[in-house]
C-alpha cells in the first residue's frame, strides 16, 4: 500500500502521457491536459524540500553556536526581508524590484564573474600540449578564442594582402565556423544520442518501478 | 634562463588576476572600436523576425538568471527592440524563477515609449513546471497563465484576445542560460511544429549546433558576441557592443598566457630529458 | 535618490565579492550569505504570487473552480516529510510528478533527440563535410561503448573518436573563456558606467 500504490500511480501517469503522444484525441487529450494542470500545481510544493534543507543547516549552526553563526543570521535576515517585501507589496512592486536589482542581481552576477579570473589562471597552469589529443584541444580552443571575437577578423583583414583576402575574406571565422558545424557538432551529436538513450532507459526503469530512489528508504 | 622560466611557470595567480582585470577595464575606458562581423547563425534569427508580417506574435522565453546577465540581457533587449520596431507583438515568459523579475525589467526597458503593455506586449512571468508548462501552453496559454505577471487577467489584455496557444505564435525565441532550449525543441518545436530560435550563453552554444544542423532551431545567438552581432543588425549600440573590445584583448591575453605556459613546459621538459641523459 | 543609494549598495556588494580574489575574508562571507538568504526570500515571494495565488487562489476566487484543491492537497503531502510517522506520504506527489515527466519524455526524447539526429546524420554523402560528420558521430559513439575492450581495430577507431571529442571540448573551452570574460565585462561596465560614470 505504502510503496505499491505510488509505484502504480507513477506507471499509470507515465503510460497516459505515452498513449496521448500516439493518440492525441479525446478522451486522452482531456486526461493529458488535466494531468499537466495537476502536475504544475503539485510541483509548486517542491520548494518545501529545498527550503527545509537550507533552514535546517543554518538553524543548526545558530543553535550549536558555531563560529559561522553570525553569517547564518545574515541568511535568515535576508530571507525574511526579501520574502516579506515580496509577499506584502507584490513581486512587481517598487521595493521588491529595488531589492532584487541592487542586492540579488549584483551579487549573483559578480559571484559568477569570479570565474573569469579562475579560468585564466587554470588555463595558464594546466593547459599543456602533453599529448596529441591535448594539442588538438589546445589548437581548437585557440582558433575559437581568436576567431570568434572582433580582433580575429580585424587582424586578418589588416595584415593579409588583397590577393589572400579575395580568396578568403575572413579565414579565421570560416575555420571556427567549420569547427563548430562539422567535427564539434558530430561529437556533440554522439553525446546527445548517448545521453538521450540513457535518459529514455532511466525513464522506463522509473515507470516500471525498477528504479525507486524517489520513494526513499523504508516500507 | 631555466630559473627564469620556472619562475614564470609558477607565478602567483594574483598577477594573472590583475592582468585580466586590466585587459577588461582599459578597453572600456579607451575603446578601440573593432567592427563586429555577423555570423550565419545570428543572421538567420534576424532575417526570420525581419520577414514576419506586422501584427504577428512571437513568444520570448527568458530562461536565465542574474549570473548570465552580461551575455543574455543585451540579446534580449536587441530582440525586443527588433520586434517592437517591426510592430510584432511579444508574449514574454520564463521557466526560471530568477528570470521572473529580470523578464519584467527587460520588457519594460525595451518597450520604453515605443510599445504598450497589453497591446504590443504581455509579460506572463513564471510558473513552476518546465516541461509541463511548455506542453500545456501548446493547448491553452491561459490555462497556465490565467493572469499576467502583475495579476491582471489575461482575458483583459487586448493583445491576448487573438492568442490562445502556439498556433497563434509565429516564432518561439528561447533566451537561455541553461538547457531549456532542448526542452523547447522537443516539447514545443517538434510537438507543435513551431519554429524555435535560441539565444544562449557561450558555454551552452556549442551543444546546440546539432539542432541547428537538423533545422530543429532556425538560428542561434551565442554569448556576448552573438548579442553584439544582433545589436549591430538592429542598429543599436548596447552593452554587448561596448564590451567587444575588452573581450578581444582579454582573449589575446589568455592565448598569450597559454602559449607562454606551453613554451615554459617544453623548455623544462627538454632540460629534464638532458639532465637524465647526463 | 533611491537609485543612487541602490547603485552604491550594488557596487559595495560587488566589491565585497571581488575581495575574495585576494583571499577569503568576512566581507566576502557576508555577501555570500546575504546572497543565499535574499535568493531564497525571492523564490518564496515569486512562488507565492506567481504560483500559489495565480494557480490556486485566482481560479477559486474568480471562476469558482474548486477542483484545483485536489492537486493542492496532493502537493501539500510534501510537508509530510517533517512528520517521521507519515513521511511515506511524500511518495504520492513525487510519484505523480515523476510519472508524468518520465512518460512525457520517452516518446518525445526518442523523436527529437534520437530519430531526428540520426536522420540528419544519414544525410546524402555528397559533400566532404557530410562524410566527416557521419564518421565523427560513429567513431565517437564507438568510443563511448565500453562493453568491449578498446583494443585492435576498435582501439584505433575509439582513438579517432577521442580526437573528435577533443576538438569539440577545445571549441567548448574557447567559448567558455568567452562566456566567463563576458560576465566580468558586465560587472566592470556596471562599476565604471553605472557607479563611477567614467565610461559613456
């Protein structure tokens, strides 16, 4: 009952979605639309899972008086202020928008911009042409980095003589375009095929109850 | 000489950080103005929207967060600018909750004085559900979004009177920081036979070329460079164009750093081999 | 006035985060934790207005549609996670959502990501590029097939597959560098243009 009914429910919902794909007519379309409407509403409450883990972590830090607890207080204050302003004044209210634009956006954008420094440092320290494969990767990376910014075509068109420019007006861009559209695309397509077949296999296993990790442990 | 090369190879990474910062800041202060050349992938999106009849509607999904702002926000504004200037109606929405407030900001900024909410554009906001939302909108947009972002019933927007589902949408443009373009391709493009255009971060762009090849997407605007190309095509100088000089110089710096690092690696390796022989 | 204060706060928080480049410090930790808290608060507010009010409250209030209460009750079972005795009830909403997404994905993934891609790969081999593409797809797929040893002819073929992958990863790395530098340019532009007004 506790395990079997959810597994049967999972199978039936999945089966209906598959049947609707092949028979897009009533009554399957009506059931399909109802399932989607219900799934959208149910998924609203998944926020609970993420929220509870975060609250538990920071509450534990405060309760145990760890050295990090002042920062956990900052987390709760930020959460409370933003949520309160948003819920009371509305998400298109001036105050909520002000907080979002001047607090959340700059911090999130800046956190990820730190990666620019680290990628340069990592490229300097680790990117070595040790083997043929690494050399291929290095050459492809350098071609793309040079060709896909304005300086690539700028230098080509100012350094090359007219005869060469008549043959190829923008060779760096042509080479980069070929890399993206032919060998790189072929490899990415193979990865996409493999990942998709894996995803289909996993979905089938979930529907058939072979993969049950979402049910958690216990009876 | 060998000691010098060893020092160069083990330089404190904070010197590299300073160099990167300088290569970004200096071209912003003293622009060079290198011209941006358009690629076929970006031109395809521009040409498609350019050929749409006036009064058509496009759906723009702004599936990104503030982390990707520098790359995707300029292309969002450029696409809106293009649509509004051609009197094409825009239905905006997002599958990412962090995109909800950003989408509102983008639509308002792009609309300015040239487009009116409810008549030229509507912003639907965010609903949880990804794939479920995409599929449900294919049958009935108002089933997922009974009101717009501000809470106004969709039925009260004059623009939405003629737009029920994807059949009334000429093009879906997904501007994304994640993997949502694949969802739009599978659950909207192929399912409802709709043309999809993709704008994305440079990190993700490489992965969408297979869809470009199969024509499952009609065009691709990749990264800040793609945004700069689109800005050039719509004749507006935005933040992407302003950043292209810095982009170029920073790339040259990183290429030089990689070359220097590899030269030092090969010199040190040769020295070790000679020492072993001796 | 609000705009000016906002820009100064944004600039201050930006510099707090950048202070991490020198070394980890209390300013960075403060900004990091504030960001986490504000993001979660944002998510709560957006979920409340965009999902709960719009999809549950609005249909009941304006259309008298009480059927939305059925999925709402199923969704509320997520809270059973906090009551150890009834924790198993969370399986119902999860089973529903996972069943729907698994069933939806199987035929659509097969059509869009497998059949369409395979069809395009088997395009007429009239150009060099088409031949390179089909070779590239096949050798890369062979590389990822680990059920037999990569020795002899299979070893050679999988090595060619690795080369195609390396070209792709190199192109990806180049674009990743572009993406990261773009993010830095965005922040630098904000500091120089919006905050200090020294860039036009």
